[in-house]
């Protein structure tokens, strides 16, 4: 097939490839706890119940805002959320292609990076539309602009806007935003145009901060500035002040390294390009290693090393792996390099999809049957009446989304209300739990495997309420333990 046809066709196929690799995301109701909270915030936002003040979280409003937009475009359902994730993965793939082409890399290398990113996005919670998946297109596009040809001011404006939007999704994008600016301003620094450097720094800072400050202004005009300040600024700082032990951090980092084993292996030949005679591979290698180092700062910064944090490393690792694959195959296969690259990419993609598919098939082929959250919600929906509330003290928040019940609290995320991060909420969470139970929700969903993850005080209040006013309506066995559905006893 002629290159003038093959390349546009390959670009057109990228979203379909991303959807194919992420097909399993459309099956379960729950992939990640955080995503469940974001989609619940988005649904309530469309109903006039704003994030932070109406549905509390310790993240900015960018993620629920993107999901709310997906609901408006594709309908208020879980498929819309997972489709958003697939589209963001495809957009990141396009941004990687743009970036590598700007660095002097060839089309095969650029497309390989996009495919490697899409394939590995199914790992470490990446099947969910999590923050790291949502802000990746903005960050990678900003870096592509930073190394693109053209005047610095013309590139600075869209760069600042992209990084500002990424920060509205999650502030952890800050290190990569700083890298983008450093790369952009480096030629001006070398020319010692200090006034221009200062003006660029000021303009970039304003652009990056603008979305967050405008959001704060909107909340201030609504009389809810304290909710915004505590949720978006103070709570994340308090969260980052707590550090995971070195042993736990090493364990989680090792697990992430095992998950990314193909990328790390393929990236090894990229080191040979650091002193290569060809400018393109040499520039890609130096950029990729610098980017990876900065991305590591973003992963380590919060100090908690949850699996999805390592998704920040995916774009730079995919770039380096594509370079390493290109160099290795070129050395081994000479004229048949492209075919060999495609073969390796097919093996990697098949391995990753098979790895994800195996546990899903372990209990049989009933992939489309309702999972536990859907079964629980279906039972409740048969009995819920207008105005009823339910309470999910230690299970997946998506249960709220799957019912039409009113939220009993603006703190639907269990760890913020009954768990170990309750101090972040800025309120007396014991009093909030007591208030919810005194309002007598129609149903209570209790995860026995997470029972001892709750505070002792919350456990005591729940035990008393269940014993005095509820009956066990159903039990559901999951891999980790039993989930119970309790129904309120109606007074005679």
C-alpha cells in the first residue's frame, strides 16, 4: 500500500485500536473507586448539585467536568465514561505521534509509541477513566508544542492553556508542565534575553493558574469558597504530607515495574541512541530520558504510590520503548524493520490483553452478566420510592450512581467519611455518619471485606443501627468477601 494512503489510514484507525484494546472497560460497573466518585459527581453536577460543595472530594473539578461533558454528549451511562477514557487514550496517542515527529523521529517509531501507550493503558487501573488517563492528552500535547518549530510566544499560549486544564484535573501534572516551559524557554535563556524570559514566565504562570483560579472565583460567587479551598487546596496538601513507608513504596514500585515489563525491556536499546550519529534518534532518546525523570517526580511527589499514579510514566516509557524497538529491529532485521516492529507490537498487545482477559474468564464466559454492584442496585431499584436515600458506608460509590436514590451525604466516598482519610473532609465525620443513620436510609450496603478498614466509631454506629432497625435482605459473594444489602424495617 502506498505510504500516502497507509499513513492517513493508520492515523484514522488509532481510535478503533484504542477501543479494541480497552473493550473490557465496557463490561464492569466498577474498575476503580476514584472513577466511581468522579462519575457520581458528574451526574449530580448535571442535576445542580455541584462538586466539592454538593459531592465532596479532595481533587479539583476537572475529572467530573470531563465526565459531565461525556454524559451530555453520549448519555448518562457508564459506557459514556469508558468511551471518554478510550478517546483520551487515542488523543494521547496522536499527541505522542506529534511529539516524536517534532523531535525528528520517523513515522514507524511515532506510531509504535502510540500503540504501546494504548496497549499498556489497560494496566494499573488504566481501564478506568482515571485522572492520569484524562490529563495525559493535555500534558503530551503541551510537550509537543514545547519542541515544535515556530516562535515561542505563539506556542506558549496554547501550552499554558493545556497545562492549566491538566492542573484542573490533577495538580500532579505540575512537574511536566514545568518541563514544557523549560524546553520552550531554553533558547531564549541561551540568548540571555532576560526580560523576555521573565515576561514568558509570568504569562505562562497566569495561563496555568487561570482555570483553577476561575473555578475558585465561581465557588466564591456561589458563597462556597471555603468548600473549594478545603477540597482543592488544603486537603491535597494534607494528603501529600503523609508518606508511605519505604518498604511499601518499594513493593508497589516493583509491582508497577513488573506490569510495565515490556516497556522497560524495549526501552533498553534507547540508551544506545544517546550518542548516536543520527540527530533524530539522539534527540528522542535525550528528551525521553529527561521526560521520564520528571514524570518520576510526579509519581513520587504525593508519597502514596497507588497503582494508577504510575500511569504518568506511560507516555515517556512508550516513547523510549518505541525508540528502543525501532533501533533494535533495525539492527536485527535491516530492510524488514517495519514488519518486525509490527510483529513485536502484536505480541506485546496480545500478551497484555490476554493477561487482562484471563482472570475475567476464570469464572466462566458470563462476561456480560450483571456484576455485584449492578445486582445490588437492581434489587434496590425494585423497591425504592421517590425521596428515598441509601447509604453505602464502605463499598463502591458507583452503587449510588446505579440507583435513583437521593444522596444521603455530600461525602459519598467511603474513605472520606468512614475510613482512614476522614480528617481531610474538614468536618466531624462521626457526626455526619450519625446524622445519616438517624435519617434512616431505605437500604444500607455493607462490604464485610472492608469492615475493619472503617473507624471503630463508625463501625459501632453502623452495628447499632443495623441491629435495631434493619434486616438482611441479600448477600453477595465476591472474590474478597461478602457484600450485604440491609433493608430498613418498617415500623408497624
